[in-house]
C-alpha cells in the first residue's frame, strides 16, 4: 500500500470483468474495464469515459485541451510537493486533499530560514524520468527557466509577486539541493501551495535539451507531441485521435505503489451515454456528467457518487467596463435577481451549495463578518435598478460556452427569474474556443461558467481573477481599495492566522460590495465510479489522480 494513501479500514472484493459491452464503445478495444484485476490488488486496465481529448501534452503551450489535458498532465508529471490526503468521513476508502498541509513528493524535505524568506529543498535520491534520466536540481531550475521564458506559460501569472525572476530567486546548492527566495514571509504558504499544484510540473531537462532548436529553445513545441518528458507515475502509451488515449504505469516510479497499471480514456460525447457506461459495466469511471444523470445513477449499488465541499463554483462575472454592469447598483440588482435555491434544486438536484464569498469557511483564521450577501429578492432588485437610473429595467446578453449542460440549464433559470426583477436576459451560446477568447478580451457583457481557484492559499484565491491587466481578470474589475486591503494582509507573516483573517475579510468586504461577479452556487464532483473501484480523491483542481486508486 502506498505510503501517502490515507488509512483504510478494509480491502473489499477483487474487481469483476464487465459482462455487457455498449454498442457505442464496442470498437474501442478488446479489453474492457477492470480487465484482469488480480488478487494482488492490481488493476490491469481502468476505463474512463470522458468528453474531451487533448492532443497537446506540454504544460507551457497555452493550448486549452480541456479537462483531459489537465488530468493527463497531473498523472504524467511529478511535483516537488503534494497536499496531504485525509479520508472522507462518508467513505474511508476515498479521500480529499488537506489543502493546508504539505508533504514532499519529488522533494524529500524542505527548511525555511529564520526570516521566512528562503526555502531550501532537498530532492529525493534516485528519482528517474520516463526516459530514465535522474532528477537533479538542474531539472528544477531549468523547468522554471522554461516556464518564465515561454510567454504562453501560465506560471508567470500564477506566481505573480511571489516569483518574478527565477534566475535571481532560484539557486542551486548541489545536485540534490536548491533554494527559492521570496520577497515576503507571508508568501511562503502561497509558494508551497503552488509548488504542489497546477503549473509546478518538473521536466526532464536532459531529454528536452536534446530536442531544443533555435526556433524552439526550450523544446516546448517538441514536448507538445512527445509526452515522455516528466517524472510522474504514468506515461502516455498511445493516442488515437477522437477515440482514445492510453496511459501506462511508469516503470521508473518508486514513490508509491501503483495498483492501476493502464488507463484507457475513451471519448464519448453524450453525457448520458457516459453515465450509462458505468451503470452497464462498460467503464470504471465517467467524467463531466450532468447532475440529472448523476441523480439517475444514485440508486444503483453498482455506482458510487461522492459528495465533497468542493472549491468549484458556478459564477457569473459581469464586465464592469461595459454598460449596464459599469454601475455597481446594477450588479447588486443582478445578484438579487438570481434564484439560487431553485438552481440548486432543479438544476443540480441538491448536489450544490450556496456560496457567498471567495475564501472557504473552513480556512484557518477565516473571518466572514460583515460580508455583503444577496438572496433572491426581485423587489429589491427593481429598487436598485431604479436607483441606478433604470426604472423600466435593463436588457443584456448572458453568454455561455456550448456543451456544458448544467450551465445551459442555469442560464435558463436565471433568464426566467430575472424577468420578474426587471432584467431582460438574452442568452448567447458560443463554441468553447470563441467563448474563451471573448472572455479573455472582455468583449461580453456578462457570462456564466464553472470555475475555481486551483491553489487554495488566501492571497492566490483573492488575486487569481483580479490582477490588473490580466487575461483572467474576467470582469475587468480593478479596485485600488481592494488591492490596498490585499497588500495589508500580506504584511502578516502567517496568512492563516486570525490577525491575517481580519485583513482578508477587509478585502472580501470590498469584493462582495463591489460585486464583479456573482457566486451562483458551489458544485459537487461531476464523476461517477464503479463500486468496484476504491481510492477516489478530491483535489483542488477537481480532476482525477489514479496513483491511489485500487480494487475495492
């Protein structure tokens, strides 16, 4: 059993091979889900039905390959740190990240200087990449050199203020040791959180340097189609466009036991078909399911659904440099026009919760006092519109991306309810690439989307969508009082202390009063699992890690 797997009460029966093969999946391979699960607790093959497929396997290209790209990157790359895992109270065979606690992954240990500014990391000995090259401090320094030298890398904005110049802030001590120096002690928790998540993949620099060219000096383009450049638990074995992607266990991975030896992603566009694939035994896991399809699965003993207080939300950014949402009273009126309870009940079937602020209430030092809150109140919405100079109401376009059923249903609920509050809502649906481009450029009036902060450090969460001139400042909202409040909070060395909590609260008061976006609802995981699979883990990036999964 893996050292970083949470405590387990028991190991249940070995997986059974599926008896039924759905016609939609029949041509996708001879082996089925859970094939040849052994009595030794291994699974030769795990089948996952998913809606998207990435053909780009490099983290720094800026190419949005959907959830599949993010999931493949997490499972094929190694990270210096990881969040600790704790069992779910509802199911001791499953776990969730403790986003406030860290442990080493590629790094064996780390120390912090007395002033809290210098972090010294020691790498584990004998870690090999997919290509068989040993991990050294040079790989770490080169990885961050590449991230900051590649304009399409998201690491630059993710590490804003914390790391601005790796050449100055990263230093090699010896082959297994390096340091990172940060400007403020309060940035330390953010640094550790980022190193454990999202953009912090460490690359095999020995391999990538061999494929660098003057036109591609960091082999970014080369690595997009040559995925064996990481230190992670799995490797990409094959890709069949529009059909399947296959991952296999990395024989050089020594940091934990891998019960799952092979993962087959099968591309199934229809969410109901994905849901049925688990119910019928054609797949072990189905991803990106509609809440209604999850409800249909809930009664089956052969299927597992998980309820977790997730960080994922449905949010409605309102672009503040465009009418009508350039007026804060109109934004507040919109917040009172949304039928939150109806959305939770009718769209999500109860698999959602109310959210009133950005920071989670379980965060150490959290202070939620005095935050503006908005319940469904059409009369109050009309009063605010009148006060804003719109006694006859407001018309605007609410844009959504195609192919996200719960967001489509939520938009219709908002459209219907908002009419009573004085809003005429015209729903516009764009293909995902066009939606992403319009969102980044701020050309929409308002839009509805799923989103979350991968890094659960308070400064990161409160900054991720609010940095000036950022393409991910969705609402194009910049407020000097808000930035001043964040700066004041970063003067407290411990960002999770009660003293810091008071200052984060000051920033959230500005945020909830000025309201650049509405927190529509918090969301639950959108996957379904065969009951024969154990080891599900909720992560703050809301994707699946397979290295702890095993037969139930």
